[in-house]
């Protein structure tokens, strides 16, 4: 993950719901594909922006949905948070227009 982050860096300002902010470098995948299951039980593939970062980057802020990320002058709302083991986290985003 460090090699990818250093090769394809995105500067992020993350603000939690209590308005506490932190800045760090992470990886933004604007076309992350995921398989979801609809209410009718049918699976489908969707694409959404996802930010992958180190959990340690969020020191002093709450890692939570409904937070806001500003990435290269674009604003995203955090829709969901997925911890990837003990070191990394994946934030599922929606661009705010």
C-alpha cells in the first residue's frame, strides 16, 4: 500500500462530524468496482470513488460515515467505512456537487 500511495498520491483533508480535521496522503480510486446485492437478492456491480488510507492517518479525529473529505479541491461525503485489518481503512465516497 505504501508503494501505491507514494506512486499515486492524493492529498486529503478529512473532517469528522464534530468539525475536527486532519490532512494526509492516501490513494483515491475513482472507479472502484464492488459487487452489491439488491433488495430482491440479485447481485450487481457498481462503481464508486474509494479512498484507501492508513488508520494511523486519522489520529485525533473520529473515523466515521457522514464525514467529509476534500481531495484536490473536490469535496466528497464518506458513505461507509471499512477497516482492512489493523493498518488500513477504505472509505466509500460520494462526490458533493
